[in-house]
């Protein structure tokens, strides 16, 4: 039973079929919107089709059972294929072939052979010293009137491919660890508020953190042309009401706390906000206050309490406005104050007569001005906890190393043979390498140049 | 119009001239045209480098300084720059000028597309793009793309060479380098492209990890870059394991390049994070 399974897993046909299926599936996945990109497109599909897609997990394809099975099969295939070829590579790496092999010297190019005007005994030590210096793996063999040498370098080059395959397996392991033990979540926190519950992205549901996050402030700044320049959330991380860590969170500059990375992902505004109101009293100094909806302040002279009932960013298309109730022992006065009251008065000169509640000076002797409304931002944070990241990073580094070993090194093996020829010496160099034929040719030329200088 | 854009639109014409002369060289076999084409391409490269540097300086004058690698226009310009740079290095090493006719047109098309149909203004960087990883991501990706463009050019050359018939082929065919050489060169440029593509994917995922919260999120561009990577991985394996050579390699280098182009342009029509490129 073991053998057919092994040969199935070790076939390169399986690799090709798996790669094609994975590629096609990935293409499909880029066309069908995946769940986290929003449910908009689902509505255009018929309910029956949605059902089929759902049962095939096509809306979260890359995390579906069948996609994971494909990945596991590919990994097994990679392991088995590598193991299959490893013994041959190991042999190439560890075994030093005998120097007097015939094959390397068959069909030698004429330029791989030189003739030296000296006796073999005179050149032999020069050649040997040079080869010994150049090649750590070195052998000599003497026969009747012939001396053989063998030298090699770059034997590690045979393992480049295994380094790459192993590191791809490491990356896949890291990814699996991340998806099993890690999580992704998001949370919106209004300015000034804090939370310890976040919404899980993939698993759905809510997760409780063992600490609290507070958004102290959210700010957005723009370039002159209106494009966003910076999103910044000032966050505090609290445990038992003590601030442990505080810092600004920006896009591209996540904050890590308790093994969870926080990312600036989005933002928005809630109704309300803070109004900046200037209160003036005839002939007296003015004060400016910043106040939230439903909060109150006192007018000291008339024993009156002002409550902010509503803060509107754009009230009936007339711009920012605030509704105030001013209470004193005699009763309550309603008052709408507008940021653009002057323009409104220009447009409709008798506005204040017609609508007394729009009169900023209605509650005498006070006069109210709305300077601006500071929107009530919330910051959208993305959270991720991924214990597999370090493993993936290590795997990636080794992929690069493996690529360089595979493509930029070669296992060069050289056989050198010295023959007596009527008092002269014939030197032949036979060479083999697993890649880079040009480099091997250069190596042979280099050796022969050196040998002829001995003579 | 700002000076860098003027220079860069002139470079489009320079590359057009160079491509034409490379084709002259290929058809007539006269070395003169080849040398002229190389010199013109080199002048174009210098002018383009100057244009890119000016654009860089310009962005600092505007107070939004950043490397000119931040939108589709700039990436197209950089793409053609890497193609010409890599090509000239290649030409200098292999000492034949026949490949130019298959490669320089790509540099011209990229420039022409940038000049004619893409907004050329210098835009400030939105927060997500404010990252040094992004710069290394773009540089590695485009060097990879350029090497794979050269491989594709070589693939076409190989297939053209396959049309050669009879005892005494037309001069045109005799001037093309031998098939084994083209095959070896295709392999070498695919290797360079594959390594840069790998580096591009890795630097891109480091950037994603610091900007989006996940090193890999199966966004269409990521997925397509993986598909491209798998195609070239399959190509290299079929060479090493199965000993595929010649026509099959040529066809795969063209298929792989089609996938590169889709990763670069086609993905923009799918929803995802890379919509600004």
C-alpha cells in the first residue's frame, strides 16, 4: 500500500496538475469578491448561485477546506520529490570520484589539452601544489607513466534547491501557525472613549482583550490639493486603569502591545462633535468655550444654564449649527446659532425678525457666535496577532539565500591528467559542472594558462 | 508643462528612433544601424535619468518630496528605464545588437502609454504609500519585470528563428544568434527576473505587513504575482528536471510575460489594495 502512494506523491505530473489547479483557483478567487471585501456584489447574483458558491466556500476561498487540502498536497509533493532526489545530491556532495576516470577525458576539445616542453617529473609538483591550493577537495592517483589529479569546488551548490524547497515549507508552516493560533480583528473607537472588545474578522464574533485601548484623539491632515496626508490616532493602552503604553498610531507605523499589532485602518465621524462657541456680553470681555452635545455651562450674571441640545454639521443646508436651551428661573429660551449667520442675514435681510430663534442676540445682553464644529471622529483600528510571522520571515530570508546558491554557484569538478610524451608532458583537463558552462570553461582556461606558465 | 515631463515625452521619441534603427540593423545586417541604435538608446537613457532626477527634485520643491515611483505614470517611466538599462548591460555583455529590435519597442510602448494616456502630475503620497519598503518593492519588481521583458524578447527571437527554412536561409536569419545561445540567454534573463520577482514579493509583503496588517491577504495583485512566480518556477523546473529547452522555453517565457503584464495592468480592473498603480 505504501508504494503507490509514494509514487503518486513523488510524480512531477502531480506537481504540474496541482500548480495548474492552484493557479486557476487563485484566478477565480481574484474575480469572485472575497468576503472581507464587502458583500455588495453578492446582491447581483441569484440566490441559487450564492448558495452553490457558499457551499464551495468560494467567498472565502483561500481559507476553504479544499484550498488548504491543495496546499497540503503541494507541500507533501514538494517533500517527497525533494527526498527522492536528495540521496543523489548527497552522493555528489560527499563522494569524491576517482581521479583516473575515463569519461571526463572523452571527446575533449583540443584547447583543453596542452603540451609542455618538460619532463613529467619536473612539472608534477608544480601542478599538484597549484591544484591543492585551489581545491580543498583534492585527490591524486599515480599509474604507469600517468598521473591523475582530481579537484572540485562549490559542492554545496547541489543543496541550493533543497534550501529553497525547505524554506518554502517553512513559510507554509508559518502561515498555518498564523492562521491557527493568530487572529485578525477590527474595532472603531470614538475619540475619548475606550474599549476592550473587538470584532473578529474571519471567525466572526467578539473577542475580549485583557487590556483596554483608549483613543485620546484622532486627527487627519490634508495636502493643499485635498489629498489626505496623515491619519493619526493617539492611543493609550491600559491595564487595571493604569496607562502602560501611549503613542501615536499612523498608517505604516503600527503599534504592538501584548503581542497584538494595531494598525490605523480607517476613520469616520459620529453625530455630534464639539462646538466652539464664543459668548460675548455687551461691552465686556468675551469667552470661548468648547463643548459637547448634552453638556451645559452657566452664564454667571443672569443665573442661567445653557444646554447644548443638538450639534449639526449641516442643519437644513445652512451649514454648521447648534441648538441651545437657556434656562433661568423665568423659563427656557430656545436658540439656534449658525456659523454662517452673517451670510444668511445678507441673503434674507429680515431673517431675524421672521425667525427669532435664529437671533444670536436673542438672550440679552448676551451674544453667541459659533466658530466651528469639531467633528466627532472615531478611529478604525485593525488588530492582528500572528505568531507565525517570524517563521515566515526566516523562511523568506532562506528563500533568497537558496536562490543565490542555486543560480550563482556551481559544483565544478576537474580531472587533470599528466602523460609522458617523448620527454614532454601532455596535460589534459576534463571538467564537469551542474550548471554555468561558461564559468566552467573559464575555470579550465585559467588552469591551463597556469600550467603552461610552469613549463 | 513641467520640465521633467517635457524631457520624458522627448525620451519617448528617442526610444522610438532607437527601436526603428535596431529593426533596420536586424533586417539589413549593417553594423552601422546597430551602433546608431545603441548610441541613441544610451542618449535616451541618460536623458530619462535626468528627467527622473529632475522630477524627484521638483517634488521636493513642491514640498511633497518623494522618489518618482508613486503612481502609474511614474511606474511606467521607471519600467522603461529599467528595460533600457538592463538591455544595454545585456548588449554590452553578449556583444550582439540583434536583440534590440525585440526589447527596445517595449521601452517605447511603456513611455508612449505613460505620455499619452496617464496623468503626469506629481502627486503627494497618501499615508499608505509613505514607506521605504514601498520604494524597494517597486525597484525590485520593475527590475524583475524588465529582465522578464528581455526574456520575452528572446523568446520571440527564438520563435522567429524557427521559421528559417532551406539550405541557404535568408540573410536575416543567419544574422540572428544561434539557437543554443538564445536559449541560454533566455534562461539567464529568466533567472535574474525570477530572483528580482521573489525579492519584489518579499519586500511587498514586508510593506503590507507594516501598512495593512497582514503580510499576505490574497489581494488580486498579490495573487497574480504569485501566479506569475509559479509560471516561472514551473519553467525553471521543467528545464532542470525535465531538460526542456528551445521552443518550449521560448513559449513559456512569452506566457510568463503575459502574466507579468496582467499582474501589472490587468489587476487594476479588479478590486484591491493596489489600485494606485
